[in-house]
């Protein structure tokens, strides 16, 4: 597909979904009427910005009746829910055949990039957030069949297990593909380095769910020489973009339109903006100009050089909630802060927490060797001084920087994942 063909295809789908949403979904009809816009105003893809932005709160407020399209019955849909670590989760309706679409696409995609997924090990959250929970009515029939698992040879492990158990599972099954979160891989890699264990090498590692920053990637690459592909997706939309084998950025899926917005305006190439997504084929609960993912990204110029012809996103800079905001209104993206630390030697893991607008706490897990099994007694050592110096330079002298050496980084409250940068100060870009 060339850019013109893609535009035409997307415009066709966009017009259809906008008419559908206006005629059948209360949330959109109310919001658009209030803003004085209607499907007639959408003549080009650029007209999308005329429609108001939909937030997490809108989806919550209008659930269930106001977000389920009139021409869908509840029986035709699954209710899926985000695993949100704070507040009530967002729930939306997804038509049953849409789930098949997502599975079919991932199989086609893996063939397209030239790597068959073969035997798969997934180390993911289980029970509460698993498919049984998410799809309230139980597992879809095609997944329930044992044959699906045995044929595709999928094995699932709980993310909360000890990294040593993850390593032995991978060594026993010797999978072709490994699917998990960056933090899980990092823990496996650190354990392997510490204990001198060799890990069986999958051909393909697919990471998702957390930001795969350079520091994490470097540690993972010390142990795994697999092809590492990062996928960006969300419960509300499914896959949004995935990395290619040339690692040029994240190729956006054809059915997704990504806008990057700052202060109500689209940003230019190379400038960070908040992700606003439109899913062109989701009908039961349409997702049109949705800002609820809270991610920050940069759009790359051009489509790259591989055969996955589509626009490229770069540097998913993590949830906006995890950007650090300064007194003067400057927004420091998490990636900038992780860059400050990632090349300092002897750091195994770290977490940066903005506690107040003028106070940053940095938790450091120093790398352990045979000689240094215990934590340094004071942060007034070379390591502490270097970190403090770099943060003051970036964030200004007035920022209070507290450093603590810890044995491990705590997980997010109520979640199984870790954050590299956490901000407890509230903010919104749009
Ligand atoms: Zn590419």
C-alpha cells in the first residue's frame, strides 16, 4: 500500500464509523451535538480534529447503555476492562468477531516480518487480569478448545513467579517466541547474570505493556540475542503499532489513526505530543479521538524502509501521568530522565518518583557482584553524587533530589508491573 491508498482506505472507514457512532452511540451523539459537529463535517482525514476528544471519564460516565451501539446486543459482545492501577477501570464492549481479527492479525503480522511464532511462552498477568476475567462470559470458544493451545503450542506463566522459575520454564520448553513485559525480561536477565545461568534463546521476543527504555533494552540484550520487537497497544484498541525487524520505530496499524496533540493542536514531526487514537473498525463501542491512554509519543517523518508500509511512531515516552512537570510548567518526559541514568555503570534497576512539584526521589538497586553483596551504607558515594549532579543539571538547582539504595523496586500499587518513572503530581497535556 502507498500513502495515497492508505489514506483513501482509512477515509472510507472513518466516514463509516463516524456515521455509525453518531446514529447509534449516545456518548458520541451527545458530545458531537454539543460541539456542533456531525458526520457531514468529516470529508478528509484532517477533519477528524473537528470532533471533540473523548476521555476515560466519558467512557465511564456513559457505561453501559451510552457506549454500546444501539444495533449491537450485549450478548454479541464481550465486556473488556483495563487493569488500571488507580481508580475504577474503564470497561468497553467488544464485538466477538473482533477478537478473532486481533488473533488473525498477529499471526499474519509475524509471517509478514518473516518470523514464525512457533512455540510460544507468555509470561503475563494471570487470574484477575487474564482473558477469563476480562471476557466476562468466559474464554472465547476458539481459545477454550485445548486444540488451540496444543496446536499453536502456547504456554502461559504467571508474571509474579520468581524470575528463576521463568528462566527454568523457558529452558525446559525452549520456545521460538517469548511474550512478556520488559520488566520481566529485565529481572530474568539480571538473575541470569547474577547467578551465571544460561537461558535458552527464543528467535523472537515480543514486549508490551510497559515502556521498553534503552536501559532495559541494554540489560536484556546482555543475556538474550533474540530479535526484540516492541508492541504498543491498549485494552481499548488492541494493537496500535509494532516495531519492525529494522527497528526504525513502531509501525502504526492500518485501522488506527494516531494523532499527537499538545495544547489542543497537533504537534509537528519529532515533537512529543499526547496520543489520541481512533480505531476505524471497532463498532460495539467505537473509539474515536480517545485520549484515555495517556501516552506521549513522537511521529517520525517517512514510512521507513521495510516492507511494513505504514507511518512510524517513535519513542513511546510512557504514560503522561508519569511525565515530570516542573514549577515553570516545563514537561520532562520520562525518557529524558531515564537517559540521565542509563549509562551510569553498576545500576541494576532504578525508579524515579516525582513526589511533589519540587521533590524527586530516586530508588537505586545497585548491581551485585561476588564482592559486593550488601548495599552501600550511604548515598554520599561516587554513584550517588553522579546521579544527583545530573538531575540537578536537568531539573534545576531548586529540585530536591533524594536517593535511596534499595534491594528491589516495589511494584505499582494494585498492579503487577513496575514503572521506571512515576509522578504523583497530577497534570494533563491537552
Ligand atoms: Zn520498518
